[in-house]
C-alpha cells in the first residue's frame, strides 16, 4: 500500500483529475449541471435556482415544504425543461451553464 500524499492539491489532482478542491463540483438534482460545491448544502444552483436540500429521485414528487416552498423536485425539473429555471419567477436570476459544468 502506498503512502498517502500530504499535499491536498496533489491528492485531488490524482483522485479527481482536477488541480484543486475548488474545482470539484456536484450535480444539481434539478438541472443536472455540476454547479454545487457539496451535495445537500442548501446552496442555490445559479443555472436553475434550485436550492439543494437533499431531495433526489426517490422522493422527487414529494413537496417537502422546506427551502423550495411548495415546489417538488419533479415540478422544478419540468419547469427547468420548459423555461430554463426551477420556477418561472426565478428567470431573472438564472444563468446559462458554463462548459466546465457539463
């Protein structure tokens, strides 16, 4: 078994194919783009404006009444496919995905 690298940049480079931990992104459960710094972090996705509260495919139809209000993940995905935001009221805030977020 090899020695564990004490250099975090080298470790991320080897294990994730990126040069720093800042480059690691997780997919938004709504739009699918790699915009989130961590899963279930309650952060807003800048591409669709879904706030990642940990909801996934298993309970996508449920309305959790959390940070996303009366919106289920299933509804948010349908809205994103139709208008480009998790809800039409968020259109002024969203942006196009960047090539690195594919």
